C-alpha cells in the first residue's frame, strides 16, 4: 500500500472513512502518527463493516479494485504465517495447562499417601503407646522416607497421564478448530458464523481430540494401571451412551427401572470378585488382590489351604499349625486335611473362638483399616480442588469429608463382617465345603453393604464393581487360553472411550454421570457444554487474526 496516507485515494482521505469527523485522529499531527500505527489493525474491522452486499456508499476502493482487493490488502501476512503464530500460542497454553494439572495430580496423589501413612502410624500397635506414635509423626523421615512411602513413581506416572491428557486435548482441539475456521473464513478475515452443518462437524472435534490425547497420555501408566483406566472409561462411556439412548426413547435394559437394580449389579460383581479372591487369585490384579487380603480377615496361608481343600488336594498342615500357633492358639489338625467340611472356623479366625463375636470384630477391624485411606481420599482432593470454598467454609467441608470417610469405611466393614459371618454359618450347618459357597457369600454380603450407602452413590459403586468383575473375567479367559490379548488393546479402548466421553461432555453433558463430569472438569479445566451456553459464549475469531483463529474464551475463563 505505497503512499499509505498521502494519496487522495487512500482510505484515510476518503469521505466515507471512519476516521473523518470531529475529534478524529486527523485533528493533530501527533495523533496522526499514532493512528498510522494502528491503521493496519483497523482495516480488519473495516472489512466486517462492508457487509455481504459490498462496500457502503462513498467508501473508497484501494486502487479502484474490487472488495476482494480490499480484503487482501487488509489481511496482509499470509494465512500460513498467522496460523503458525496461533498454533504456537495454543501450544504454549497447552504446556502451561499440562504443568498445572501435573502439579495438581502429583500433589493429590502424594497427599493421599502421606495422610494414609499418618493414619497407619496412629493405628499400628507396634509403635508403642499413643504418645510415642504421635511423637513419631513429627519425624519427616518416618513420613516421607521412600522406605516407608513408595509413591514417587506412581505420582509421577499419574501426573503425566492426567496432565498430558489435559494439555494434549486442549492442543488438539484448538488446532483442529483453528484449521476449520481458517478453511471456513478462507483467509478473508471475516467472523465465523457456524451453521447447522458446521455445528455437526464440530461435534466430532472433542471425539478425535479426546481419543488421540488419551491414547498417547495414558501410555505413562503401567500396563495394569492402563488396563484398569481403560475399563473404567469404557464403563462410564457405555453408561453415558445408555443414558442418551434411554432419554431418546430408543431402548433400555431389562430391569433398569428397578429401584434396586444398582444393588443387584453390585452384588453380582462382588460375587465374581470374591470367588476369584478365594479360588482363582491369579485372575485378579496383584495390587487389588493384596488390598482385598489386607482388608479381609483371612490370612493368605489359610486361603491357600481353603483352595486346596475345595479341590480335594492335600493341604500343608504344618504351615497351618505354624499360623495358628503364631496367633496364640493350640489346635491339632487332622492329616491329611481333605474332609468334606473343609478348613474349620478355628483356623479361619484363630484367637476368637466365637463366630458371633468374630463377625462383629472383623467388621470393626476392616473399618479401622480403611478409614485412614478414605480420610485421605476425601480430604486431599477436596482441599486441592475447592481451596477457595474450603477457606470460606472449612467447617462444612470438613464435616462433608469426615462423613464421606465414615460412610465409605462402613461399606467395607459391613461387607467383610457379613462375608465372614456367612462362611461361618455354613460351617455350622455341617454341609460340605464347595467353591460355590464363596460366590454365594459374596452375592449376599454385597446387598447390605450397598444398601448402607445413599442412593446417588450406589450407581457408582455398581459400575466400579462391574469394572473389576470384567477385568477378572478377562484375565480368567486369558489364563485359560480362551482369548488372546490384542496388541495395544488398552490404548484402543482408551481412545474410543475417552473420545465418546468428551463428545458427550462437550455436547450432551446431562448424559455424563455427575461424578465423571466433575472429574473431567477438574482434569481438563474446561466447563461442559451446558455451563458454557449459560454463560453465553460463542465461537468467534480472535481480534488479532480475524481470518484464521477461533475463540479461546472458554479455556481462559476456566484457567483464570
């Protein structure tokens, strides 16, 4: 634009120029120099005022050219250069988002481990009197030493996985929207007004971005953790899909309208898990099986003996006698122990001869074992994600966290006590021992445990149990060589499940379970579609580069 303000045909001198009139930048030479610096940016806004029918009456043309020549002169740099600048900006913001979420997840995971260590120290009788245990807590080496607290690798892996998903999802989603808007605007610097077809194409952006981000980010998890994450996302994606199909009136599962269908699903899942716990421990993940053994009342050596007895195989009586003697109980076992009644109650719960007292005792013991864990799981995320609310209302949130801890611990306490009581009741009847007993005991013990929880939590419990049952069934099929694992199978499941979840979250958030909605919001830092629409945000091109951008106002609002 040679002679950018001197020629008679320039935009500044034209009679229809927006710079004419009293008080305009033409009133003084200093203002004129300042106005020349912002003339280029103003040309982009001028093209918006031209409208679809052409330039307003009296508006000059650059060199007598058409409206397209005005647009080309206004855009200036090539669309590729501008798009590269936008991509770099988005990449920087994605990197910042990754750092924020990594720090959040790492802190929450480490805080949970530290608080669980504190609770374990307080309830460990080997630490001496309570006053000595309280003094032990003042030692940082006792709380944070890796010999006692092995959490660094888990926290780093989880932080990379969830933080990487957040950053990659933001990056991929915004880059795809940038490319779409650049193609739609055609480099003309016009505002983007998405039609019905554009909005339909937009719905696939969260699906592709979420699937690709999950497949890459969750590689940081170990194989077992990645498989569990894939199953969890799969069950939640199927739940969201089912909610959408049900609300649309297409179909629904038989029995889904039952008032206690979630309790039935939870009980069936518990039956499958507890059968595997006794009879096929190799089909449970090692970490989960160790958690069940630590929480339950039966020693690992006794479980081996029960398993061998049900299969009518010889039992190591010497090992059982050493175990019972370590519990200060003298009991002579017949050899070989392959009787029809199986392992007697005196071995199942040595030290407590009364089965009735043992029922209550084991339930209380299970409650006390998991209570420190539930305190850390309820308190640390609450403070990390709702710090402002916690500072305003600490009493109410602490009461909520404490009640949630008691409620979660009561679930396991009731389940463990009921399961142990049912096994002892079977021993008292004199009926022969059978592997089906442990499946039926898990089924019946799950009913009062699930009913002890409020209605809104039973659905989540049922899906968690279903996820574990599916995982056990899959490992059982692989152990029997019935099915073979698929290469990168967990990555494919994560990609499909997270893509579906993000699609529902962005477009139909009411179909996503509330707990999953809250989790996605805290991980991605992005509100769901309903909240953004209520705030009145629209998709538009940033003012800096009108032809090739898209709005990031939604993310900016969440990250502030």
